[in-house]
C-alpha cells in the first residue's frame, strides 16, 4: 500500500499545485510510482480524462508530471462556479447538479466517502500519493464538514506539510498563525513546513526560517526560490492568467467573468513571436488586434451579457469591419452565432438571446453534457488535431457547411463566407504543434516551439529545482 503526504497552504495561490507537480516529477524520476490527488477542487479550467470525466487542470498537469494518464480518482470532487453563489458539482468525473454555496456547505452527504473511495483506489497501484489541499486549513469557519484539508487528512490519517508564500509578505505570521488556530487533532497531522516563492539571497531568511521552526516545533523542509518558468504551466484560476508580450502579431482575449478551459491560450502564449493580451473588464479591446479569440465559458448566456456590458461586442464588430479575424471556442463559438436558445434553462434562465451575429448559426442548450477526448483533422488539409469537448448544447446553421475540422465522419465547427470568423467546440487544439503551425501560417506567422515538449522540459526543471531547495529525502521519510 502506498505512502502518502499532503501539501496544504496558508492560503490560496501559495503554489501548492506547482509544488505537487514538481514533487511528482522528482519522485517519478527516482523510480517511484506516483499519483497526484486533490480531494476537492474549485476551478473552471477542467481537463477531460480518458474515461470521459472531468478533473481540475492542475491534477492533469500533476498526472503528466508523474508520467501517468489522468483519472477522475485524482480529483473526485470538482466545483465549477457558474454564478457568484452557485457552482456545478462534479463527483468522480460526472456532473451531479448545481448547488448554491450555502446549500453545499450545509450538505456534503457522501462527498467525503467518494473522496476516500477514490483515494483508496489510487493507493492500490501506487508507491506514493501526493495530496494537495485547497485554500487554507486556517479557515476555521469551514472546518466543520471539511473534505479539502484537515477533514480529509484526519479521516485518511495523512501527514501534512504547511506551505507558506513569502512573496505575499508576512510568511512567519502565515505559518505560525495557522498553527495557532488549528485544533489539536488537526495539529497532530502536521509534520513540517516549507516556504515558497523566495526572491533574492536565501541566507537572508535563515533567521526567519529558524524562528518559524522554534515557534511551531515543526521541521523546515525547505525555502524554495521563485521558479521563473512557472508561467509555462496552465493556470488553474482565471485570475492567474496573464498577458504575454512577444512579437508583433497580437491575439486579444476578453476576460469573461466565467471564462472556462482557458488552457487554450497557453500554447499561443508560449510562442515567442506572438503577443497574447488578456483584456480585463473596464478596458476596450485594442484596435490593433490581429485576432480576437473569444474563449470558453461556464455560463455562455451570462458571459454574453457580461461581454456586452463591457462594450466588447462593439469592439469585436468594429475589429471585424476593419478586416480582422475572430475565433470563438466552445462558449465563445456559441456567442458568435445569431441566437442562443435555452428552453429548459440549463445555462441559467430559460429563454432566447441574440448572439453577436458574426456566424450564421444558432445554438440550442439541451441534452446531456458532452465530455470526451477527441482526435480530429483539419477539413481540407487533413492535419491531425488532438483536443477535447466539454459542453452542453448543439450548434447548427448555414456556416456549419463550411466546417473546418472533421472528427471521424462528423464535421465540426463553422466558418463565415469570407473565412475571417471561425468557431469550434474543440478545446486544446492549439497544443497540437502541426495544427498550430498551420493556423499561424494562414496569418503569415511561423510556430517556433514544440508545446508539449516544452511543458515536459519545464517539469524536469521544476523537479531539479525542488531537489535543490527542498529536503525530498526527509519529506519521503515523513510520508506514511
């Protein structure tokens, strides 16, 4: 049976996901069979597993780091926010429904059991399970019924390492304060701490590290310098995605309120001759864009209203009138059509709304959610494309006759008569190097990278980084 250890943080975005990915690659390179695990995650940047389920994108990256296929057991509970107070609940890869936050907090019946079941299956075929917490265990108001941090650690009897983020400032208070508010039963699970994202001369924090150890009684497992290639990995939270300034060719992306599956942007951002600009609310879309990319959305109709509220619909149409190109993916594809019908209210309130009218198609929201990995080809040139579909609804209309992708015998996507507006349900297509090269060639641009190879090389570099700055031998000894 596998050993396990859990990385919990003093807050969100302290680097837990990245650390687990780096540890997964480091221990895999040592010859161990490693599996990542996160009992509960909240993210709209989901990945599709081979069995047709959904998990957080971070767990898919961690699986890649461990050189194994992603599986729904690696993230048995996934919350996908749809509104400010409600989220879709995915249990062991399948949609269970939508719940308001208050209702979810009051009733988590069966969720801990599902998490423990998935964890048990992972342990059966693994030497080491690396578990990632969510948020912070110091959120005492969330401790009752917790399945993401100490609630799971206590139920599964897993040792915990507390990770702080010195880049935010106050890391001594972060870690010592966490100890101060935890109940004794939770403290019994903690076996050490580490400090992440240090910049500068590490020796300057020796006294701070020793002070934390003295105040908590926990051993220090490392002070980890900033890993500069972290931007090469997909962001889990929409607020973490950032613009990338490269060459003169400019891809502009409106930052939708419920933007989903935005890993579509990562391969474009990695291209040195491209600039990818993420435009926040309150700003106009730049007039010098070469391509406007409307990304996926967890709430297409809601995000279409949000897009209009920012005035981006005017900017997109002005861009098109100037001869610009527009690409919509999944929810963005649906927005480009003439209308969106939602007779059953599966995307929110039942009814019909006008789309942007740049594609002669219509979308109807109905039926089961489609979640599947896809192998496709470009319609005319037969270039292979790998990606995934994760959506509800079907799109039909005259511009579908100019589909630009083909999945088996089925055509996919739509294109305007002049070829300057395209849409597709296929996510992840830009990660396919031959397709991305051909797509950019249509704009007179060339691809300079192998995307997947670059991510894999960055994981190796991250593993070496952690081998240098964390005590991985002691960490393994603390696992049980």
